């Protein structure tokens, strides 16, 4: 007799449950939502799933222009999470080079590419330096620096002419670290980019910081440039060089360019601190021509260079010195005595 408390169906097998939905399937299903936030969260989660199908879906989203641009950016970022391989690099290069892509998509690609040290990316970084979007240029410069390859130097130098100060600062910092190694490429860039004045300004300013055998002559040649600002930058660089070879060109410029006299005096002052005798010798040659501009220079300059005044006094003992020059020197010395 059966127990009335027993359920007659209890000894029968229960209906099988449907298999538990995988995390991958859950996120793929969310992608069908019409809500941006749900889709975006799903794409983020796909980046955490190790299943190859997740990477395939993210790559599909990143490539497709049918998807919202911001969702594509999220897909690119998710692909880059913990992943750094040739396939991803090639995808990022292709997306970054496609100018029809939204700028944030290209920025995301350049940012991830800056983690690589593969010379294959050089052209992409170089082309990106002409982009209107500041953040694309910034990460392209970062990428060029991280390449640590001499082939990247010419492209990096282009950044000296960037409109953004932070980008120029990044470039200057790295070029200073490269030092003399970068000088030939900078001189070449100056010559080849004659139409890009800001790049030329940047190159001249950068070279003025470096003590390379070719730099001084390059800077002295810039003193004859028609671009006034370039002359000013060159003078500042010459002042830092403190080289006696620049004395004569500076004296000549002092006579012809009155608006640059303060900068010229600063440069000659620094030279005079180390080469006072030679400075006086060069100035005496100019004084022989009774040049009033040089008299003005000596009056302004030698008051701060007592050694030069002493050397100037010694010239009065020279028996071959003509009377006119003696008179000029005495007149100058009298001004110092009054002071």
C-alpha cells in the first residue's frame, strides 16, 4: 500500500534545466541593447574575457564604421588591455592611418601604438604629427621617443615646430638627451623645411643649447637671415656658446642692427669674461676706423669688464698707435674714471 504522504512523481526524473549562459554569451547579448551604456559596459567586459571569440568580436567592433565611434574607442581600449602583439599592432596602424575615422578612434590607436618599439610604426607616427588634433600629435611624439631609433629623429624634430608648448617641451627634452647625435638631422630639417618658420625657430633655438662643432657656424650664418625673429634666436644661442670666433661677426652686426644691440652686448659680455684680451684686440681694430657705434659699445660693455679696461690702457703704451686712436681710447677711459 502506498504511503499517502509520498508524492507519486517524486521518483520520476525532473525536467533537465537549460545550460547556464556563459559570460561571453551574456555580454554578446547585451550588445544587442539599444542603450549606449549597456553596450559600452558589455564591450568593457569582453576585454576581460579570455575566450578568443571575445577578441574577435572586439576586433569586429573596432573595425566597423557601423558602430558608434565612442563604442569603437572602447573596443580598441579593451583590445589593448593586457594585449600587445603584432596582430593588434597591425590593426591599430590601419585604423590610425584611416583619416575617415573619428579623431578619438585615431587618438586611441596612436596612444596604444606608443607602447610598442617597432620601427614599422614610424610612418604612422610621422604622419600623425600633421594632425589637427593635439592629443594625436602628443602621443605620436611619445611614440617616436619610445622607438629609441635614429631613424625616428628626423620625424621627432618636426615636433619643434608644433603649436603646442607641451609637445615642443617633450621634443626639446629628448633632443637634449640625444645631444650631438641629433645635430646633423636638425640642420638638415632647417634646410628642407624652409617654408615652416616655427620649425626653423625651434631648430635654431635647440641648436643654441648644444655645443657641437657645426653649431656655431650655423648660428653665425643665421645673423644674415631676413627673418628678424630668427636673428634674435640665433643671437641667444651664440651667447650660450661663448666662443671667441663669434666676436667679429657680432661687432659687425652691432654696427648694422641697432635694435639687436642689447642681445649683442650680452653675448660679448659673456665672451669677454673668458676672452677679455682677445675681445679688446678685435675692438681696437674697429676703433681704428673711428666708429662711433663701437665707442658706444665699449662704453657700455667695459664698465662691467674691468680686465678689458686694463688691456685697453696697455694699448696707450704702443708706440705704433696713431694719435687719433689714442685720443679715442683716452676719451673712453675718461668716462670710466668719472664712473
